């Protein structure tokens, strides 16, 4: 080609054709791939649908219901055609899935019907509780004084109704159990009210006149109980709980009654005579006022708080009625102890006169003792307490002499970890109030009676008793010092806050233009043209009415405005503007210009990133908005450095803030002594520092501003050249650097304090908006008919910090209404659930009583009472099911009485079923043999007496049952528990397996054959099993076993002896030359001598000592340790090598009939006793 440009043009044309060709062919290829994929998916879906249709058709042919088809089963949804072989493979799987779906559907239907029945019985019980509660039924908490619904569910009629597989319970069936439910509720309510009434009157807790109560009708009993409840609920009839050290009232005292020993309760009047009456008088209540009116302890209500009228208002606590009683009792105890101690101190100090000392919390004196403050009064007292906290809410010693009293309350609360609790050194040692903060302690000292005339006496005694202790924490009375306003606060002339918060967190701005070429767009509005046409003096006067935020915005709108406002002549305008910000900004440092100071304090953006962003005039608005968004996205990474007066993001911080090593490396010869004045952690001449105000870079080694270090290095080199000696240059420069550091630290502290004040002011404004929004939403919901208790107070839409306008309300209305409805549904469900629990508890009590009756004379054995049916079986009876399903508050006594006979009958039948089977096993009869005609002719008492005889016979030790599966002997009632999940066919009489063995064992320990098994086994829960020692074994290896294990031990020895005897006889017959040795069974229980020995501490210690001696003598086999002998070692050290020890079998016994493998010592005993 002639020129390179022509060659480039030709090649570009060819490349363009190449690219077009590739793109065209690639598009066609991609379209074909997409079409092929779609066709494949369509074919697979078609095969899957045909497979599903075929499977469902075959299941219909097999008799399955369409509703039970396993539509989403993995085998049904496979994309494989259904051939005959495939159907035969998956047929069992899908049939099982269909059967499973059918079972689940039937179970859900049954469960739904059971829930309906339970709901009907719950309603019956709740109604019974309402009836039993009489005129007090309006008090939800007092309705809890009736029994639990489980007591009611224990009746046979209730269980029959519950077990019937019907959709709910008919009204007639509900009416049949309602009288019993009312009677149960009345009895349960009477049980607790009478006990509390006895406590109040000082009578024995369980004292009651049963004859009088039994002669009353239900209405008379309810009326009498209402009278007792009204008396107990009076505020003057409080109960002192000595365990919790507080006063409580009915019905709260009842709710703790079931889990609290009533012996802890006593009348509150006996602990504090006249106190409660005086408190009621102070708030304008009479003595008949109920406790609920002054406590509001009911669930869902906020307790009422009162202010102590005897405490100084600046520290007076707001407490509940109960806590206020404890408050006065605590003050009385302190006064009594402190009075005695002060009198003793005065005696030791030889005081000529004792000053007046009185108890200002004595409730027997005149004037009110508590106050029920209105919202206005409470706000006034709170303001006084806040002023106290602001005036001297901290001790300067807590902060190493620094005074924080001028800071806002929220900032001071961030320093709570540093504040010190102190005790009063003017009170006698050991009798001062609990440790307090500085403000509260000062009030306490100011109000000690006759302080001026009393301090010297007490201080002389205290000084002698505390000699040698540190006095750094001693507090002495000081005059109140006025707070010095050092931080940012709003002046009286400050403008009210504007609608938008003009702080850095909400005002991310673009950087100011750095040159003429970066000027913004030309003015477009008439207002801008008017302002640009004004003289500079008038323009400056107008700007003097703007605050710093608006002034900065104005400077960024036009090049002319920028040039005027960044000139040095505009400093006065900027300084006035800084004072107009709310809260007022600190004074601008002399070394910073107004625009630079405004940018540092008011804009949250990286100074490096923003300055490098260049805006073009034609795209100024769009680019500025994009820059604002970018800065907001990474503003969380910004960190302020108040010493260097910079703010950087993470990426810009690293190259601009460097470490000491980088300084010395970048500036060779730089004096290291200068670095202490250039660090972010520099300490000023007055020991002030900004070390804790470095934000996220606190503790970093990067502490030096690169630009500042470079300027100091140039200045140092310049001074070194002009001065006579380098030392003089260093001295002059260090003086200047010291002033530089002090100025930076002083201004940095003010800047940081202002930012904290701005943050708190903003939070307060946001909290105010949130509170107004919440109040408006809740008021609107109340107008819509929602109840106050269901209002969604903590919903995220209610807690937003956005004002509630009409459009916003239309948006959030469906959300908060759904939340209110959800709260209502939850509340109603909780109430229904509680009522069901009440009914269940009532039926539980009823069932436990029925079981106790059915168990007869054996009721003292808790385990035998469990031989009756379970409570869940009882709930299956229709009457119990009806009562549990009724949505009532508990079950009436009449309803409980109506099903109690059925419950007793049901418990007797269940007990008879188990005992008869076990008795048949013992007698060798068929398992299910029973004489129903004979049992049906017996009354309940006769049947219970007969069952008691059978149970006593089964419980005898000689009547043990052999469990062929567990290979062990067991006794009633332990056999019953295993009968629930064990086939009774594995049981047989132990006497048939080992005739006379148990009788001989009882004889050995001096027990008669009539002895019950529990006496020798102690199998009951919570008791340790009794162990015996085998008397036929050598004492050195004799085991200690339980009675049951000892029977198995003798049976095992018998089996081994029989097998070994046959083997020896066979060996002698085959080899007549062998001599016949005497061989006898030493564990034959038919021989003379004791078989077992009772375990005693003395005998067991003796036998244990013998076994330990055997273990120490030859407790190991030398072959186990490669010939090394360990017999000289202690028993404990030998046992540390268990992995090396070998178990061996006896080679003298016939092969296959030796005892189980044994250790060397045990094997030696076995051989010696053959």
C-alpha cells in the first residue's frame, strides 16, 4: 500500500465483514439450540404427563380413591414411559404412597373431630368456671382460682364423650356433664380461698368446716366464696411473702399458691401496721378499695406507679404499690440500725448533746407518704431529676479530673462504665444506704438531719475506725458548683429547627469547583439573575441571614457566587452562618477558611475522592446526583480525624495517613522528636488528647498526615539553613509545633462535641416524629373499631420515622389493620388455650382421685397406682371428651360429680384387666381367662377389695415371674409396666423354673414367705436397690448382686454344673482308665447352709479388703506383661493397664462347658475350689 492509513482502512473493512459474518451465524446457531431445548422439554413433559395419567388410571382400577393419589411422588413424576415392567417395579411403591395418603387423611379427619369434641368440653368447663366464680367472674385472674380442666377430664362420662368418634358433642351430652363441672370448680375454688382466708385470720391453713360447706347449695356456696374473695381482694388485706420479701394480694397470691408453701404467707398488717391504710389515704382511696385498683397486676395491664412523698423530689423513686411498701420497710430497718449506731458513736465521742435525729419515712406521722402523680406532675419531677443529673450527675474523679457536667444526658450515659458507686462516709460503718452515684449521694448527704452539728462527732468515730484506709473515695459536702457551658448547646437567640435536618448525615454534597473551568451551569431562573445583578455589599447582607448549610448550597450554584463566597472578605459572612446552624457550630479555626470548615463539618464525603471528581457544566446536575449516590453508598467507611481535619474513605486513608516508619523512610534525616506533635494521638500541654476520637482508625499505627509532614520537613530544612545551629532551629520549630498541636486538639474536641450534639438532636427529632406517627396510627385504629389491647404498637410500619400524611396512612392502613387482627386472633387463641388447660387440669384432679379410689388399700404404693389406665385413655371416654371440648372456663363441680363414678369404674376395669392376666400367669391358667359374670355382680367396693387381695399376692417375693426374653425374675408392679409394651407370653412363674429357690433365699436373710418383693428389692423410684452377697462363693471373689440378679446367679451355676457333669460322665465312660473324682454342685440351693448374706457396711468392708488383698497378691498374670511381675505394685497402678490384661478359660473343665473367661486371680480361685 502507498500509505499506512490506506492499509488500515482496507483491513478494517475486512474485519468488519468478518465480525458481521460471525455474528449472523452465531445468532442462527443460538436460535437452533434454544428451539432444540424447548422441543426436548416439551417431549419430556408429554412423557411425564402420560406416565402420570397411566399410573392414576391403574390405581383407580385397584380400588384407590382419587383424593389419595400420590400426585407429587418421585416415581410418578419421572420422565420415563410406563411399560409393563416399569409398572410392576413401581406398583408397590405408589400403592404404599396411596395407602399412606389415605391413612394421613383419615387421621386428620379423626383429629379434627377430636378437636371439635375437646372444644365443646372446654366450653362446658369455661362456663362452669364462670358460674363458680359468681359475682367475681368479671375478674379474669380470679377465674384462675378454679381447678384446672384436667380434673374435670378425669370423669368416665367426659372420657366417653371424648372417645366417641363424632363431629363434636351434642347439647344434650354437654348438659349431662355441666353440673359435675360446676361442682368441681366450686370445690377447687373453695379449697384455695379457705386456705388464704385462714392465713389472713391467723388460723391453721387446712382448718375448714366440712359439715357447714356440705350443707350449702351451689348458689349459697358461690355467694359465700364471693364474700371471702371480696375480703381477700381488698388492698388492706395484703399478704407478706417472707420468701420473696414482698407484699402480694389475692388473686395473685393464689396463682403462686400451687407452687409456693403457704407457710411463707402472713398478713401484711402484722409486718407493717397501718402502712397500707396510710398509703391508701394518701392517694384518696378508702379502706374497702380492692388491690387491683392500685396495682393493676392483671395480665396485659401496666402496673400503676406512685412517687414516694417523703423522699426529695430530685431522687424520689416511682414504684408500684407493692414495691412502695418494701421501700418504706427498708427505710425503717435502715433507720433502726443507723439510730443505734449513731447513739453509740455519740457516746464514744463524748458528745455534750445529742442532736435531733428522726425517721422521715415514718408512716405514723402526719402528711401524705405517697403521691399519685399526673402526667404533668411526673414531667415536672422528671425535669428536676434531669437537672440534677445535668448539674452534678458525675464525679470529676470518675474521669481523672475532667468535668463532663456540661454534656448532654445521652452522651454521659455512654460513660456509665467509668462512673463510681460510693457509700456515705458520714453514716456509721455498715449502716449506710446501698452505694450510689455522685448526684444521689449528694442529695442523701444534704438531707441527713442536723448535719452541721453532727458531722464532727461521726467523723471522729469514723476516722478512728477507718484508720489506715484510703480516703480517695471519701465524699464530703460541697457547695453546688454551676455548670460551665463548654460544649455545643442552643442559644436563646438561635432559630428554631427547620423541617429538614441540615447535618452531614443527611446532606451529602458534591465538591466545590476547584477552578474556573469547573464552574456550574449558567443561571436559569429569574431569582438567580436578580441576585447576580445586586451589588456585592447587598449580596453579602442577604447572605448574612443564611446558615452555613444554605450558604454552602448557594456557593455551589453559580461561578459568581462561588468566587464571592470563597474570597477572604467573606469570612465574616461564614462566621455568622456557623452560629445560625442548629445547634450552633464551634468557631471556625483561624487556620481554616469558611468554605473549608463548612465542608469538613457539614459534608460526609471523602475529601480526596470528592476533589478528584470533575464536573462538566452541561451535565452538572446529573453528575452531581450520581456523585452524591456514590458518596452515600460508601459513607459508612468514612473516618474523621479531628487533629488533621480530614475525612477519608478506606481506599484514600492508606496513602494519605502514614505510619512513623513510612515518615522516617520517606524523609531521611527528619528529626524523630517532631513526630510527637504531628500524631493523631498527640497529647497537648494540658494533657488533652484526641486519641479516643479517631473513629474506626482508633488504635491504628497510621497517625501522620503525609502532606503535613512534608510541609514540616520543608520548614525544618529552611530554618536549618538560616539558623546558626541545627539545635536552635529544632528548638524554634518545636515551640511552633507545640502551639500547633494545642490548637488542633482544642478545636478538635469542640468539633467532636458538636457532632455528638448534632447526632443527639437529630435522634430526638426522629424520636418525636416516630412518637407522633405511632400516636396517630393507634388513634385511627381505635376509630376503626379495634380494641386497644390488640393495637400493633411494635410493628415496623408503626415505628417508622416518617410523618403520617393521608397518602402514607392509605398505604399502611391495610398492613396495620392486618397486624391488629392478627394480634386479636392470637389473644383469643391464648385465652381459649388457657381455658382448655383449666379444663384439663380439673379432669386430671378428678382422674387422680378416681385412681386413688380404685387402687384401694394399695394406694400408698405410687407404682401400683400407675397400674390403672393412663389419663389419655380416660380422656377417650365420651363424657370427658365432651367436657374437654367445651369452650368454658373450667369444669363445674356438678359436671365433675356426674362423671366421677364413670372414672372410678373405668379405673377399676383397667386395673382388673392387668391384675387378672398376671394372676392367670402365676396360677398357670390361660392368659385371657376371666369370669365376667362374677366380676359384673360385684359392687365397686367389693371389686376393689378383691383386686387388693390379688395385688398383695402378686407382690409377694415368692411369686416372682420369670421373663424368658430378659432372662431375669421380676415382680408386680414392675411387670405391669413392661406388660404395656411386652408380650405377656414370655412370663412364667419363677417357682416352676427354680422350685424352692426364692423361699430358701428369703430364709437365709430371715424373711418369711409372705414378705413383699419391695422389701428385698426396693425397686421403687428414688430408692437404691438392696444388694446381697452370695454365701456359696469364696469370699475373695463373691459378687454383690440384687435379689433378682442373685436368682439368675444360682440358675446360671446350676446350668453350668448340669452340663459339666454330663460331659465328665461321658468322658469317664469313653475312657475307663480315668479315675472318678468327687464332683458336687456348691450352689445347690436344696443343700444345707445359707445361700445369701445381707449387705452390711462392716461385712462388706471386710470382704472388700479380702478381695483387694487377692488382687494385690496375684491380680495379674506375668505373661500379660512380657514376663514382668506387677504383684508388688499397688492395686490402683495395676488397674491403669487394663488393656494388657488377658481373660482366660479353665482348661480343666470339659471343652465348651467352662465358666466364662476370667482374669488370672478369679481363675485361680475357680481351680482351687473344683
